[in-house]
């Protein structure tokens, strides 16, 4: 079915499923169709999206679940801090090199999935703190050993999931 037809069907459930549509960005038609709805769940996973428009937060301000996994995104606009109902954000399987600081500014965010990216380091100039976060999944990222240790011992109110750090050659005494 065409995207429009599909949207009209799913709109009844206040859920948008646009996964696996080969989207490069969110089509304007979607914003247009969404203008009078209080959308709750938005699945944009498994596309080829490289960026989300700053207007996304304005149009989708009621969503609680946003799935952006399996795309090609490396950044999120700061405006997403205005997603004041968002509780679950999945940005796993993308191309993020750092964890975008905006995730710590979403007031209701409880679960952040950022696993399987290219995250090497966390921007330590930004404070990693949150009153709402419960769990941040950072597994399967090429974190620097220093960053890995820092996160492992970080005193934060939420759980940080990390993969086992790979030992560097000099640490492996069996060589
Ligand atoms: C997001 O979508 C992917 C791919 O469809 C799926 O595997 C994953 O479980 C979803 N994430 C959440 C938190 O539901």
C-alpha cells in the first residue's frame, strides 16, 4: 500500500509505523497528516534516515515512544528536548560517534537505547544527569578505555549497560 493509505489505517491507533520504508527523511505528508493527532508511538526504524528535522518535536510533541533504530543518523537536533512526553528513545544501530547531549534534556525519558553505534566517547563538558532516566544501553560501541571506565564507575541515578571492554595488548598478560 502507499504510505498515505497505510498512515490513515494506523492513525486510528495513534501509532505510526513507517519502518522499512526506505525513507531518507520524514516525509512532509506525515507532518501534515499528523497535525491534529496526539501521536503516541512512532516507529521509523530500518530506513535510511540521516537526520531528523528540528520541526519534528513541534509536530510530534505528544509521542512517548520513538524508534529510530537501524538508520544512518549521527546527530539529533537540540530541539528534540521539546519532546516532553518521550519515555523511550531507540537510536540503536545508527552511526552516532558521540552520545547526543539532548538525550539528557528530555524531561520524561526513561529508556535510551544507543547500543550498536560508533560511539567512542561521551561529551564530558555536558553534564550527564537526568531525573527521569532509568537505563541507558551503550553496549556494542567502540568506547575508549578511559570513557568505558568512566561510565562503569559513574555515579548516576540510572543504569548504564556496557559491553565488556576489550583488553588492550599491553594488558593481556598471556601474550
Ligand atoms: C525498534 O525497532 C527495531 C527494528 O524494527 C526493533 O528490533 C526494536 O525492538 C525496536 N525497539 C523498541 C524499543 O521497541
